[in-house]
C-alpha cells in the first residue's frame, strides 16, 4: 500500500510538471501534447472492447472533450480557463483519495468499490481550498462578492462533474471486466484512469462559458 501510494504521488508530480511545461512552452508543443493524449485516450477506450451502444458515442465525446480543452486554452488568448479546470480536477482527485483513505466510511456506489462518501466530500473540500488560493493570483481581476459567488458555484459544479466522470469510466471498466484502462502511468494505470474527471469537466465548463457565464 505504501509503495503504491509513493508511486502514485511521484507519477502525479511528474505529470503536473509535464503539463505545466506544455502550458507555458507554447501552442505548438501544447497542440502536439493534445494530439498524443487524444490518441492514447481513443486507444484505451477501444481496448476496453465495450460491446454496447456507447462505444461510438464515447469516441465522439472524446473528440468533443479534447476540442473543448483546445478551445479553453486559446480562449481570449490566455490559458487561465484551462488552468482553472485543471487545478479543480486535480484537487478533487487528491482530496477524494486522501479523505477516502483517512476517514473511509460507507461506500458511495457499487460501480466503484473504492469510492466513499468521505472521499466525495474530500474532493469538494480540496477543490474549494484550491479555488481560494487560485483567486489570490494576480490574473484574478475581481473580488466582487457576486463574482466570487459565481466562482464557488462553478468550482463545486466542476468538482461534481469530475467525480461523475470518474464513476462513469469506472462503470465502463466494470463492464469490460478490467481494473485499469492501461499501464502508461505508474500508480494510476492508463490515461483514462487519471484523466477521467477532466475529460468530463472540460466540456462542461466549455458549455458553461458558451452560455455566457464567465469569471476570468
């Protein structure tokens, strides 16, 4: 358990460093990174061999998800919206893992036996804490109460959708009778195992912005 936890932490740090490098390096590197991630995601989805009506829908959804990631990165010629969702999803995942391991408690659903109510609460708590830190950064230009109110609603909503994404991929893994979607990330499994929440959260936030709800 301890070795697995250390592998998970180390791989998470490496992933974050890679993503930060890609974000700040520039558009060409970012575009190439997205193409590689999309290819791996599609391969893992196909490898699950899900024989149901959701297979082709999943492929279409993956393309839309990565399109929304691409759009958020270039929205208003900055990457703040992209970074915002990334931080919330990572915080949700970390909070869920830590709270779930410490407090344990009742299982959240039979779809994913490792998910608990305490883990779900931990995901929300950590996402809110990360948002509090995020709004202290120089690019957050407004401290108006009504703007902050909308922001926290978005944070909770993104965290919720991220957790739903996690459970959704877990459901399909159970259908395919596999534990992980791949082995590319030590301690996590496949890219779908690590980015399942993000794949759902980015399209959700992108649609929210299209509806006119914008903070940054």
